[in-house]
C-alpha cells in the first residue's frame, strides 16, 4: 500500500502497487467429487458437498463455496507461494484472486477485471470480516492501482518506480490493528474522520504525482502520510528506525508503513537498504501484470 | 502551546498554557521627553518624537508607538526576564503584553483582558508580520487558555496539570518554520487544509479533556497531534529522540513539539526527564496568573 491506509476502509481512495512475488495456483480437474488442497501450510481432502471454510484454507474454500453452483466435479488445487503468509504481502488477497481466476477459467465463465475484484473482495470479507479490497484490486490489475471500494473504482496507473520493502520482523493482523485504532479513537470520532480525510487527500495527491510521473512528489506525500500513521498510533520503534534510516539515504524519495501498521512492512520509494537492524530487506519490483491464467 | 499549532494561523482553535517564567517590565516616568530602554540585550535612549522600531527593542518600541498619542512625557523602561529570548518561550509576546500593561496602567487608561490581547497582538503582528496572538492571550490570562484569533476567543480553562518542557538546543524562528511549511504544501493545498482541520479537532478534543480534568485524554491528543506535526515536516531528529524518550516514561501522558517546530521546545504532560541528550530540561509549572501590574 503506497497511500490511503485506514481511509480506504471508510470509502476513501487508496494508491497501491502489485509486487513481483507470485502466488501460483494450479487447478487439476478430477473425475470424482473430491476437493484436494495442497500448500506449504498443509493438505486437506474434502468433497464438493462438504466445503466448510477451515484453516489454513479459508480463502480457497470460501472461493470454492462462492462458485459451488457451477461445480459439477471435484478438483485438486495446489498453491505455491513465492512469499511467506506472515509478511503481509496480501497473501490472502493473492490466493483468493488466483483461485477464483483459476476456477472461472476452468468453468469457462467469462468475467471482467472489475467482476473478479468484486467476487474476490466478497470472499476476503466473508473470511476476515473486513477488507477494503484494495489488495485484491492490485492482485487483479497489477502495476500501480488507484482504488476506491464504493462506488468501486480500480484503475491501473502508468509508471513503474523503484520501491524498497523492509519487513520489520513482526506483524499485527490487519483486523487487530484496525480494532486498536477504532478503540483509541472511540472518544475522538471527528478527529479520526479528519485524519482519514487527510489520508484521502494523500492518496489523491499521490495519484496526481503518478500521472505526472513525479516520483519526488509521490515520495513527499508518502512521508506526509507517515505522520498521519503516527497520529493514528500505528507506528512501532523498529518501524520508526527503519523509516528514518531509509529517509537519510539519497536514493530514497519517501518512506512509510505499508498497510495497517503495528508491524509488518515499511515501503519506500527508491532503492535503499538497511544495515545493523534485525530486519529483512525484501527484493521486490512493481509487477506490471496482474493475475493471469494458463489453460492446458 | 499544548495543541493547535499551524491551524491557529488559519482561524482554528488552539490550547496553550502560561508558564511560571516571568518577564518584569518596570516603568519609571521621566520629566523630560526621553525614552530609555534597558535590558540584558542592551540599552537604548531615544525621544518620544523619535520612536522608531529598532532591534533588540522592536516590541517595546512598537508598543510605545501604539500608545504614543497618550504620552506627554518620557519614561525609563527596564526589562528583566527569567528566561532567554532564544528558547521560544514567547518572549516577544511577554514583553509586549508587559510593556502595554505597564503603559496603560501608568496612563490610567482602563482596559479589559480582551482589549489588551487585541492591542498586544496588533503590536506583535506589526513587528513580525504574522502571529496568531495565542501566546499573547496566554501571557494576558495565565493558566490553560483556549484561543481563537478570529472571531477572537480567549478563555482561561480550569486545572493545572504538571508539564515538562525540554529545549532541543536549537530554534528556528516561527516565521521561517511557517514559511517552510507553506512552501512544502504549496502543491498540496487541500491536504494542508485537512491537516489543519485535524489539528483543529485536536485542540477541540483537548479543550474537552481539560474541562473534564482528564489529563490522560489530553496527553493522548497531544501525542496524536505530534503525528500531524510530523506530517507537516517540522520534526527534527533530536526532537524525535526527546519525544520518544519522554513517552517511555510512566509519568508522561503525552509529548509533542511546542510551537512551530524545526527546533525549539518539546512539551509533555506529566513530569519526566531526559538524560544522555544534549538538551535542557527547563523546570516549569503552569502559572495560573497572567499579566499583572503593581503601581507605586
């Protein structure tokens, strides 16, 4: 997420990008009604008639449930990921989009990108209770994406600036971070609304910067939004250190928390590195291509 | 300044407090038309007919100019300060308020607190080009003050919580800090407006907290506004260190930059201390009493 956290949950715009870490879902049709799921997280065998959403396959199982009326035979679904589910790289969104895309392609059901976004967002929300759908949109479209949940707006913007992603070594689930912020601001509702409104304008100004391919302006707005993340209380000492260490580097145009905060990743515009901190620099680039299917 | 920086320059509310560091202005009437000014900063001898505003006595001289039509004889004005003019303790506001108050009392001109605030604010703005007048209001009223420039609102609120003030060792003049922020946000006018609006709500929520004598709530809002100061880009590495060091202390309820930032003081709610940093902890308390005159 480049810009727009929290505000995007309240109907505001966000700006985010897809990265070149892929989730590969391979669907093999079966002649019986068995559904077999395999991933590094485990294996599950069930039947079409018994598609209960259970960990660690909630997203895949809920995707299957959603399209159940079209399913007349079982399948084996193998999930391979280039990144860990703990790193907050929207693995839930990615596996949901990939699974739905594979199923729709297998079933020869035509769909537009916006329809796939709506469907995947519904699955994610069903599983985790909330979700702006912004990460889903990035998985579907690829590149830099300008997103709003309702009325749905999801557009790929031009450009592919260099980015740096540093994992802080710890992640608070989005739902918990959002919950903590909600509690913190329960007695400051108008102030919270203003902070979201300011973050919204960060996303709008960031979008303009991208359209102008003005990466310094985009970095500046990212740095401004980081102050707002601080105001929301979702910064941590280690993330602060990462952010300030990055900002001191000449190639870095801006740096902030990516996502709901209280851990997870820092995203910076430009190429930087962190030394002497127990963190992981994750080599990533913006992936111009979103989800795609290869049918044999 | 407890809450409301920057926004107060745009017609929004601010919350601030007077501290127990006094500026003493002693006015002795003269039988001739000479005006003699004395302070630790220097000495100046002039005449009633030649009251040009020159450093280091711009504020005193402009105050004299403002009341010139009432002056029929000269005077000696001696200025003694318990604090350094470099520390951003609103020395300009204090000397202006004290001088005007001494002059009005000497001249037997009746005045209300609001009239004194208006008059002193006019002098400060004439000298330095801008000024919300919030510091002037705190000097006049004392205690915790809820302030808005226009329509003028200046009220003392009840309560006297403990505060900690740490000087960062360096100060950027307010006018320069404001200028830097203005330039930074020249291309983000709506975002700047939203940030000010959010700071405005910090001041409003802070005022409510004071009325409820809920010091934890006041501290929380101060911490929230610090994020907004970060968003405005007026934080510095040393201030960041002071703020985070203070926040780790159990007796501290909240901490932020006091004033326009890029140096100057950090203000915290509660009693804390800083070690191992080249900074000065300035022992202060909130002064319940504002300006007052003793006439011999």
